[in-house]
């Protein structure tokens, strides 16, 4: 079977007059099973797939240079029935790579991994207690697909579906996994209300610290639950300004919506799963997006 995921370089110029975007390049990886999360640290990209057995490491020019095995075995692709569904990747305040299962199926997907990018040591953690609390806080169909650290907090994103059309941003402690029963939890609805034919579900997060902006990758998919895949529609990039001041809001809408297919036809049919920032100033962002 042939698998493929793509990494897409994008430049954003953010000014008081608006946002200009420019697609730089598209690089494909046919031998890696999927892409659901991507992070960038010390001039290296770390890519994880929801059914992959290892983390793929790329250099700054997007060439594969190494990998980190987290599920030993001969299979390259973990079967859907038992996959951990690692959908979110983030760099913690201590510099570790954190991978999070979606929590959409218990207990298989209530798992996380800590990976030291230097030593490549990998340790798994259970997230049952924390994920159960998220459901008790009003997220009936949990599906964690994005994560990022901001000053003083950690943000997770739970993706909705056509059957449960609610995206949630979850603000919690920077080390929520340590005391899962005590970590603060604030859930905030987020949506755009633009594409009525498909539900627009959040698939990834990144934080621009120099401008205090939250970036969300969003895609439409014709599925009515958090378990099944469906026909892919369009992908977007949402931008929320001044996110640090909005931790207690009940609902947040994006300040800027970028229709990626309108930006460049190469985005047509691409399901954008994640985004990371490689360079930034207060009015410029260089991004790499992972498309599955």
C-alpha cells in the first residue's frame, strides 16, 4: 500500500493592513504512514502519525535524517483498532517533545509520550484521569488533535465532527499530566461558521510568542463522529490574536481565516493536520504545515 504525507512551507506577512501569504514549497514523504503532528526545535522537525510506530526526524531543509521508535515491531502502520492515535505534538517548557493520543477511544488512545530530542529517550504516560475530567467538563466526544504551550498555560484542541459540531480549546496547567486530578481546566468553544456543507474541525495548534497569536489548522471532513474518516473538503488556517488575555472566555472566533485552497491550488484535496513555526517576528511568520 502507498502512503503519503506532505510538508508545505508557508510565509505569512501580518501587518495592520491585513495578511499576505505565500506558498514556498511542497515536499512529499511516500514511505511514512501518516502525519498528524509536527514540531520544530533546534533546526529539526519532529513528525508523528496517528498510526506510526516511530517519530520521523527531518533536518531544516526537510530531509529525513533519523527516527525514534516508540512502538517496536515489524509493522510500519499500526492497525486502526489498536492504534494510540497520536494526534497532537508540542514542545513543553522543559524542551521535551510531548505527543498526545486523541482520547477518542478508551483505553487505547488515553496515552501520551515524552521524548528527549537530544538523547532520543521515550517514556509513555497514561492520561485516563485527565481525559475523563475533560469529558466531565462538557466535551462529550473527546478528540484531542492539537496542543501547544503558551506562557503560564498549556492549550489543547478537541476536534468536533458533523455529529458533534463543537471544537473546544482547553486551557490547563503547564504540567497537567503530573497532577491530573487537580490541574485547572477551562474549556472554550471555537468556530467560524463559514463552511456550512462540512464541519470545520480544528486539527492542530501553534503559538507565536512574539505576537501572542494562536494559530489553528482547520479542515472540513464529511464524518459524523470522532472515530471514522470521511471525504476531505477544504483546509484553513485560523489566527486568534492576543490569546493570553482570552483564557477565561466562553467562546472564541478567529480574527483571521485563511482559505488555503484559495491561496494556492496545491492545497486542493490536502487535509492539513498540524502547523509549526520556524521563524517569526511581530509581523512575519514562516510556517511548515503537515498534510495527511
